[in-house]
C-alpha cells in the first residue's frame, strides 16, 4: 500500500510540513472568512454603494470558486513549493496594488485576483492535509485554525478600519501571506503517489455524490450565514446583541473542529456525520420554533459547532472515495457555488417578517447532504470489493 510522503518524514519534518500546510489553509481562506470586513471597509472608506459592494462580493466569491475548480488540474502535477510560493506571492502582490488604487473596477479586479490566488493556496493546503495518515485529525485542526483566525480578525477589524481604513484590513491579509512564503521550501515536491489507472477518475459515482453532498451542505450554510443577523433582528433583538451573539456562536466552531481532530477516525466517518446532522436539525428547531436571545444564541452555538465538526469528516469522506488525489482541492468550488446558491434560493422566499424558509433550507440541505455522503460511501465500498475480487493474486497497487 502506498503511504504519503509525510508518513516517511521524521517528526520535526512532519511538524514543519504540517505548519506549512496549515498556513496555506488559514491564509488561503482569510479573504472569504473576513469578507464582511472588506465589504464594510469598501462602503465606509471608499464610498462604494450597496450595489457596488454586492458586485464586489460576488466577484470575490466567483473568483475563489473558479480557482478551486482549476486547482484540480495542477495540484498533483506542479511542484508544491513553487506553486505555494506563487499563490501566496500573487495574493500579496494584488493586495498591495489594491492599497494604492481607488478606482472601483481596478480595486475590484485586484481584490478578485487576490481571492483567486488565495483560493489556490487554500486548495493546495487542504490537499497537503489530506495526505496525512489519519486525515480527519488534520482536517479538524485546519477547520479550528480557520475559525480562530476568523474570530481574531473580525474582532480586530473594526479597530483597523477606524485607525487606518480599508488599508489596515488589506495589510492584515497581505502581511501573513508574505511571511508564509518562507515556510514553503519545507514542502515536498509532490505528495502521495496516485495510482496510474484511476478508472473513471472524478467522474465515478462516489466522488460525484460526495461533491453533491458538500455543495448541498453549503447551500444550507449559505442561507444561514446570509440571513442569521436579519433573523435575530426580526425577533426584536438589538443589532449589537445579534452581532455579539453571532460572534459567540462562531467561536463554538473551534471546539467542534478540535473534537474532530482529537476523535479522528475512531468512529468512522458516517457516524460523526450523522451526529453532526442531528445537531444541525436541533439548531434549526431552536432557530425556527423558539423565540428569545437565549434560544437564538443556543441555535447559533449548536450550528457552528456542528458546522466545523462536520466539515472535518466531510473532507475525510471526499478524500476517501477519491482515487485521483484531487477531489479535496475541488471542494472549495463546491462550497463557494453552493453557498451562493443557498443565498439566492433563500432570497426567493424570505420576507422582512418571515424567515422560516431559511430554517427549512438548512434542514433539507443537511439531510440531502448526509444522504449523498451515505450513498457515496456505500458505492465506494462496493467498488473496492469488486476491484479486490478482480485483482490478480499477488498483485499490489503501487
């Protein structure tokens, strides 16, 4: 059986490799994770209109999604140190250019290009994590690290906007990218070896169902993330109370990811996903059926805990049913476009006084997502048993 390059590395090298991979994940996801700060800065400091801010957000999201889709073409062929350094350098350069320009389309273009490079870095980082011997632990840690960065950045962001305007937020993104380039020579030239004959590749039923499960999960997440603050305000809560409650809820994602990292594959993959789906349904019940700040906060804490806990095992299952080694890199595209679809779908049904459609979208998307993952695991298991029976005696995979 082929083991990953990390399996043969001594402990110090594995630690350095893990640090480089986590840096790519956290920095690569940073632009999307603090998108509310970017849009607020563009509106308050650059005078962009509400429509212009919406277009900017869409450009960043589409650029990130396209980059993730394209990553599947190069993530197993290009040398990792050079690809990582190029992605980080491109992100940093575009952000520094955005510091100097003020024209709307020039600014949006530079931010879109920075998001494109950032998403490439994220896709490579997640692929590096997927090569770990027990990838669920690495994915859990990566999800927790993202959540911790997001909370810290969202906490410091308003102060940066007051003191230095949007430039401070852009530097908050650019400086870590520049510093992380020094870690990239620690990466191996390539990751684990991929079987030469990957029948059907990513077009096999199991990976396609896993991609659909990932996208459906983010349909619900996109609807939730778009309207959660408005739902709190519709219940009569003050805007600052809603904002503080949401921030506390996001913090609950950190223990969710850490639990997945500590638990690893002890209970397999589907049982943790089933547990996370049940927690999501309970969170939706609190959000839709119970009024008040306490219920609203409990719903948010449960949802974000299950979100981060679930993501670690979603990545693990996608990685498990994939024979090409490229599927994890493509999940970013599923997330971006699924999230955009969830926001658009919810917009068709919500009214200023009724957001129950958001709850139903979250519930239905979570259930469909789990069903797709269960089917993917079932089909993959059958394919592996068929391949094992057909393999010549004495022959082992490279």
